[in-house]
């Protein structure tokens, strides 16, 4: 299953690396990563991760990192290849 995580990180040196490292070390391989730096210095980080496990454990671990200000996650629906072709034909 795929999940979308959205995080807001404090403007601290190494914050992005700490968060991405924890996600990977905990066995939630990232499928997509998008990061932007806002005007206040905070990082807005959006990830899509693949996992057979529920991301609740990862959420609890990420919230322990000092740099994480906000965190939300949601399940991502995946369209199958056949479904995408049907949508295009319609």
C-alpha cells in the first residue's frame, strides 16, 4: 500500500537528512519525495512511501524528532494499468 506523508520541519541544519534517514532505516522506502523551503525557513516535505505495514509506527517515531513541527499521512489510491487505459478510452 502507498501512503502520502506531509511534514513541516524546523529550519535546523540536518533536519531534512534526519527525517529522510529515519524513514528509510525504518523500512518505509520512499517512492516519491518533494521538498520546498518556505519564506520563514521551514521545510515543507511531501513523500509517498510504500509499505505493507500501517504507517502509525513511523508517525510516532517521526514525531519524536525535534525538527518535526507538523505531520499528517493518508492512504494513496493506486490506479491499475487497466483502469487508466479504460479512463483514457472513455
